[in-house]
C-alpha cells in the first residue's frame, strides 16, 4: 500500500492520451471513430460521452473491486458499464435531441467498447479510486482528442465547414464524409500521430525497450508491419 | 556483344546468372507507348482541353511521387515510368470536361494514398489509377458524369453535352441508341473509331486494340485476362442484354462502349494487382467480366469496369493462393492425420 503514495498522476493521464491512445495507438473502438465523425459536433459529443462513461465506470469498478468475485467479474463490469451508458444515453436524449437523433445508436454502442471494458479489467479493478479516475480521464481525453481531430478534418474537407458553419468556399471532397473517407482519415491521421510520437514525443511503446532509432527505421521501411 | 558475353562468363557471383533484358522501367514505358494511339485519338475527338487534362494528371502524378519519396527519404523512382503511367491512365479515364483541379486530386489519391502509403510500386493492393478515378467519382459525382460530344475538329468552341452510349442504354434502352446512330453498322463503326461521348482515352476501340496488340506481341501482357474478361462480358451481354428476353443481347455494343477495352487490356493486366498464375488470371478475368456486366445491367451506375476490376483486385492474393503451382519435386501431402 506504500506504493499508492508514489502514483504519478501526470503519467497516468498522458498515458491514455499519447502512449496508449485508444484509436491511434491501440486501434480499438474504430467503429465510432468512422461512423460518427463525419462532422465535428457529433465527433466531439461522442468523445465527451465516452469520456464520461470511462471515468464513471473506472470509479465505480474501483469502488467495488474488493467485493466483486473474480469469477463473475466480467458480467458485473458489463452491468456497471451499461448502467452508465444508459445514464449518458438518456441525458443526451434530453439535452441535445437533434444530435441524438443522428447518433443515438452509437451512444448505446459504447457498452460494447473494448477500451472501456479493458480499462475496467486491467486498471480499475486493481487500483484505488484516485488513480483509476486519472486513468479514466486520460483514456477518455485521448479518445475525445482522436475523435475531435478526425471529425475536424473530415468535416473541413468533406463539407467545407466546421461545427456546421461554412469555412471554405470550394467544392468539397464528398468522399471524406462517406465511410470510405473515414477509413482514409483514420489511417492517415494514425500514421501521422505515430510519426509525431516517434519523432518528437518519443514515448516508448508498451513494454518493448526499443530505441527511437529502431522505431525510425521500421517506419521508413516499405511495407513494414 | 561478344565482348560483353565473355566478360560475363568471367564474373564470379551468386545466382541468378542469366538476366532478362526486361526491366520495370522498360515495360512501363512500353505500356505508355502502347497507350499513345488512344491518347492521340482522344485528343483528336475532344480537343486541346483533353490534352491539358492528360498533361496535368501526368505531371501531378509524377510530382506527388517525387515529393512523397523525397520527404520520406526513399529512393526516388519517378524515372521508371510507373507514376507517368498511373497519371496517363487516370487522365484517360476522366471525362474531357472536368475542371483542371480534378486530375490533380485524382493523381494525389492514386499515387500517395493507393501506391506510396502501401509501400510503393509492387506493394499496392489496388490499381492506383482506378482508385484515383473511384475517389473522384465518389467525391464529385456531378462533375465526373458530364460527357462532351466528340467533334472531329481539333479546335472547337461550342461543346455540347450528351450521354454516353452506355448511359443511353441504361436510361432509355437500345431503341434510342439506334435512333441516335442510325443503323447497326454506323453504330458499330462509330464505336470502333471512337466517335462517341466518353472518357478521354476509352472511346477509340481501334486505337486501344493497336496498343494492346503491341503489348501482346512483345509479351508484356498475356491473353488470359483480356480474353476471359471480354469473353465473359460478351456472353453475359448476349444472354441477359435485353430486358425480358434471353439470348438476344448485343455483345458488340457492350464490348466496344464504356471502358471495357481500356480496362481489359491495360488496367486489369496490371502486374502488381492481378494474379500471377495463369489459371488464376483466367478466373480473375471471368470475375471482372461478370461483375462489370452485373453493374452495367443491374447496378446503379451505367459503367462497371472500374468497380469490377477494383473488387477483383482484392481477390488477387486469394486466387494466387488457390492456384499455387506445384513446387518441382515436391510430393503431395499425405493426409493420414485423420486416422
């Protein structure tokens, strides 16, 4: 328990944003990142919803971690997650009904997000409340950041507008707001994010003791994995 | 030559010792040359604007390849002619009336997204020029379907817009097509010479066939894909061509219109994205022909060559695996594990 005093909250939060970014690094939860990001408003609201659910689930699981029997932990995690998703779902339906009409289905789908269950299982069920909350905030902000960036570029290029307001007065590239363009945007931004990480941030990717030089060469080799 | 041979014999090196004269760049430039007749005919029918579009597409393709490779410190391979070929094929697949920024966007999508991001020449899953066109067709559906009436004069001032023969066939049926062109013979000759609305490089069947004959003669493409592609399409057109009646369709109209010949000879046969085993190539061609006719007759678009080839591109690796050639000297696997 002495360890608890040494928790580095800054690292916990940045971990979720950069090193283990749900979309750009772990490539999890790609379904909403393509489905709801064809305009900035939807992308940001989805990100906020996930942030809220992630933090609340982490807190709840962390509170319950001593009473959950290990054999039934997954059903209980799922129950907690769906409880918080229902809360989010209903509050969004009440607060922003017009956006909710477009993306209501995807809000309910947060239940099935691998990232939320994974954080509950790997982190919140083993740690105290404060670190779990920090982890949830980091992960949620990472997700929000990814969705914001993706939807920013998709709306800007695909519609020539931002948050519904026209910005560019040229013929937009319609493909960017269609699902195919979503794949393009996610793929290219993922590559860009990793490139910036390797080049400037230099976070070590989970567990491997790679030097940045090695990362660089793998990035430049054609058809490298 | 003799001296070179002797020097060759004295070289001590690891295998291979016998090398073909053919190189990637030689083949690529030959394909470019084979497309020349169709390019000239396109320029003749659609005027200087068509030439500008082709030039812009080529320059944009070569430049994006150069800039991308330069910025990633990769080996610069613009001289091998593959980027030039991608640009040329993309330009030939565009309607002659598109604004000038369209070929730039298309070439960028073709070279950077389809080819270089997957690792450059030899690693791309899809045909770059076709992805470029698909990208444009989906992004600018209106602009990409405005077709100009061809004029035999090089300089023209009042370009009328019209529908392609396939568009007419789709919307109004074969009777309207006959009404426009007169009788069967005129229709066929017009389609054969290329006096019809369509993309810049796809209209002139005769010019495309000359180029294809050159490639076949030099052995750069084999007959397997084009023959199975066109054969399947002709068969489908004959059987299902007219609505309500079987075996009465007109295969010639379908073969000579749209991008069928350009696709079958120059784009489905792309080395990188088609299967490399002969039997597999036949299956690939049949798939292309089938999907093309399925889209033409039942789909929402009047033309289906592009999507057909792209869909079959995904199956290339699986086809190659299915028709894997027997390794010389290898024994058949004995299936005794079931016992």
